[in-house]
């Protein structure tokens, strides 16, 4: 019967309290402790004080307790949480009315009781019901877990208490007095008190802080139980109990309830708490065992006193068995729900509630076994959001999470019910489905998904448009799930390499490309330490004079087994893996030191132009690296040109602009590389603190054969002149190209006409 422990549930946030309901100052707790002191004093006077003071003190204590309950309800409790305290206040008024009636109505307080005793009971019984409702409302507001067996345990204790009360209070009392109806009602007041105590105790078991107000409620319920128990014993003529002692216990319960209501911590009793259902403790197990075994033992030991006694005992024992059975069933249901919840947490994404990689793998495995028999194929669409990192960096991760949930919702709305949509990590989603092998459903779904991303997503920051790259992989069955996911992932990278916002189909050649790329990456790691990387220098010429103005340095890689590796192969790998940061810093230091040495040796104001990658531009250490290089080499800042691409800047504009401004403040010359191939516009040139524009070779190569390209080059030269920028033409390979550029006023040029990139030892100054 041990309950399964589900995950802790965090309670929802409470609405803010009204402005006029701020927390009470700490001094307001003084009233609470004054009431507690009064309760202690009344108990003391009842035991040792003069008899003449007992009645006035009891009345004063009762009225003070009721006044305190009213004060706490309407001055301490928050307006939205006053309902249970109002009910407790009403219960106190009903109890007070019952006490007054018992004193004022003739015959209502005599012992043994007469029919007049039913008059105060007409107030007291509803008072107990209202008090029970108040405590249940408090417990409900603290959000006790539905799997918590505390309610069943309370019922067990209540039924067992009822059995003991019947056996040792009600049955003997009925046998002695001949007033069964009155005895029956009065004798069961202690049973109701037990239920009240159990309800109050559950407030403590419902989690959260063990506030002083909670303990005061428990003590008040205990005092009420003691008073009712002694009252029942006295009225049943089972023992000689002083009526003053009973009155003291009732007065004490009023004072303690008032003290609990006035203490500032009473607000925590209506606050939602984090609930944890734990395994049965040894004490709780022992209590459950006792409430089950004791009635059985009593039934065996105590003889049945008649038909009524037998019927009542049998009924209570049946209720006890039913409660135990209900607890067992509830425990099993709780375990099943917990296992189901654990299974769902293991197979679903916590953010979007979509299936995760584990469930995707299981589903593909099941489909694969059936695909071979049914002649179907399994298709996988691996969806990756383009430039998702920019959204997180710009608006924060909470907006990124919003976008992921919006994407999950949109995808779920536009696929078939039998299809599986998963989020397998980060910004990666997968759509998996089975279809007849002769269809082209996968391509159609991929195209439809791209159309879905064409519509903006409405987020808290406004409408956001994001594209996606999709990889498509298919199998006719028998394939491993992880292999199919890997193939779709590989195809997705092909789609990204094709310009993003498209889809690509997997074929076996892609697997070879991935293998080659992994081998290249492993070979690149450590290439710098092994001395396999080296710098080359290509001259940059001043067109008006034909003199050498400086060099552009380019990184090259000579692998002992692979031989010379073209930059088109290893630079993207270095960029993606982050190796470009370290190797780029080395190239900067190496080339700056070399040109500084040439300047000293030849006495010529040469400059060195170094490419800065997107990854380097995002690196916060870049400015410090450049500053150290200038200080260590003695190269003047304006002799160091750093080349950036427009597209690289626009990948993360805010970070890039901050880095470029800091570099410009160092006095470094900044150049826009490959101008005309990216986000080329006057607005970007005005935005970037650049001094040089490098005209892309694709425009230079068409000089003399394309009038349209020549017009573009003239426009770029005119624009740069108007902005006070110098222009370097890249890829000049013929004398006619050089002469035409010189005639148009181009400042500088580089290309094979003037020299190929070579090592420093082969460079001619």
C-alpha cells in the first residue's frame, strides 16, 4: 500500500495582492502571543485559581477568542483568501451560540442530559460541519496532491475512532440512561473532533512552511477534542469530570483559534504549496496498522451487547475494510499514474510536449518491421531553424522558447494524425511518417513545411519570420532508426549549405562527404601545433604609381598525408568548429610580425591585410588580441587592415558593430571584403566604420566583356569616392583589366597579374 512518489508539482503563481493589503508588520504578531498567554493563564487559574474567577475569565476568554477570529479574518487575511476564515468565524459563532444556549436554556446543561440538550446541539452540530468545511477549504487551497492518501488515512482514523467511541462511550451510555438519541449525538462529538484534527494535520502534510498559525490551529483542535471527550464521558456517567475543566478546554480552543487567525503566518495557510507525496513513514504505517487491528481485537475481546451493538460494530468494521481496500486501489492507481507520467517525461519534450528522440527511435523501429511486410517506406524530415541563435541572442531565450512552441503548434496543425512530430533537441524538429513506397509524399510534405515557415510567427516581441532547412531521408524498412535520423540530419546540412530555406534529399554520396569532413576535421585539430599551417602573402599594388602598397595574408595548410588542402575545404570546417579563432589569431600575429620586419628592413610603409571570420568577430577576445599584436610587433595601427564580409557582420549586427567600433578606436583600418556579393548598400557602408572597399573578383573578371558589370564597377567607384573610401579591386589577372580600373580611378588592385600568394621567403619586396 506504499504510495508511489510522483514528481513534485510546483504551485501556480498567485495574483498580486491589492495595494492596500500589504504585509502586516512583525509587531502585529504580538496579539497572537497575548492570546496564547491568556489561554495558558486560564488553564492555570482553572487548576489553582479561585473559583469565583473561573466563570468570568472563561466568558472573557471565549469572547476575546471570537473577536480575534473576526479581526484576523477581515484585517489579516488577504481579500481573495478570506472565505475559509469566514467559515471558521461562522463556526465559532455557532459554537458560541451553543454555549450560551446551554447556559441560558433550562435543562440544557444538566447531566444526565434531557431533551433540552438538543437545543444547543442544533447550533453545535452545524458549527462542526462548517469548521470541517473551513479546514477542507484551507487544505484545498494549499493544493494537496490528488494522489496523497491523507484523506483515506483520515477516514481510517475517523472510522476507528467511531468504533472505539461506540464501544466504550455510546453503547455503555445508552445501556445506563435510556436516552439513546441524545447519547448517540453527544458521544460522537469526539469522533468529529478527530476528523477535524486530521484535516488540520493535513495542512502540515500538504507541504510548505510549518507556520505558527498552523500549529495553533492543531492545538486548538486538540483542545476542542479534549473538551468534547470529557463532556461525553461526564454526560455518560462514565467518570466524574468537573464541568469547569470542560469549559476551560472550550475557552482555550477559542483563544487558540483566535491566536492562529491573528498571526501573520495565517496567510501562508491559503497559499499554494509544492506538494510531495512520499513513501509511508514507520509512524504512519504503525498508525494504519493500529486503526485496522484494534477494532478487530476489541470485537474479539468485548462481547456484543445486543442486536444494535452488533449491527453498529459490523457496519463500522465494514467501513474500515472498505477504506483499507480503497487505499490499496488508490495506491495502485497512483503507481500507474506515476509510471505513466514518468514514461511521458522520458518520451516527450518538456517545452513543447512533442515526442522526443527516444519515442521517435521506438516508433521508427516499429514501423520498420511492418514496412517490409506492407510494402511501405518510412520518411523522415529533419527540420532545423535557420539562424535561431540570432533570435536567442537578440531577444533572449524566453522568446526563443516562444518561437519553438509556436513552431511545434504550427507543425502539429498541418500534418496527418498518424504522422509523428518530434522535437529532438535545440531548434531541431522531425516529422516521421509511413507511406506507399511509390509516392513522393516526403518531397511534398517538405515543400509544404517550407511554406508554413513563410508566414510570420506572432510572439510577445511582435511578428517574427524564421526560415528552415530540411533534410529528407527514406527507407523501405529494415534500417536502423539511428541511421535514418543521421541520414536526414546529413541531408539537412546539405540544405543549409545550399543557401538555407530549402530541403535536400539524402543519398549515399552525402554519407561519404560526412565521413571525409569528419576526417578533415580530425586532421585539422592540432595542425597549428604540428606546424602544418603557414602564411602566404599576395601583393596589393597602388594603381596610380604601380608601386607595392602592402600584402594580403592568406592561410594555407600542408598535411603530411592529405597534401595541400585548399582553403575552400578547411576554412569552413575551422569556422564551424571554432578552430578559426586560434588559427586566425596565429595568422594575425605571424603576418603582422613579418610585415613589421619588412618595414624596418626596407624602410617602406607597407600594410598587411588579414581576413577576420564571423566566428572571430563574435569572439570577445578579438580586440585584446589585436591590441597585443600591435604592441608586440610595433606595427602602426593604420598599417593593419582587417577584412570583414558584409554577410558576416549581418549574422550578429549588434556584436559585430561593437567589435568593429572598438577596433576602429585602436586606429586599425577596416575593409569590407567581397563587396557586391552580400548585403551591399549605402546604408550598410554608412553603418560600418570602414575605410576600404574590396571589389569582388566576380565583377573584375567581366571587365572588357560585360558592359553591365562595368557599369556596376563604375557605380561602386563613384559611391566609394563620395563616401571618402578607397577601393581595392580583387582578382586582376590581365593588363587590360588593370588599365581600365586605373582609368576609372580605382585606388588599389591585387591578383595574379601582380603575384600569387607565396611564403614569406619567396616574397619579393
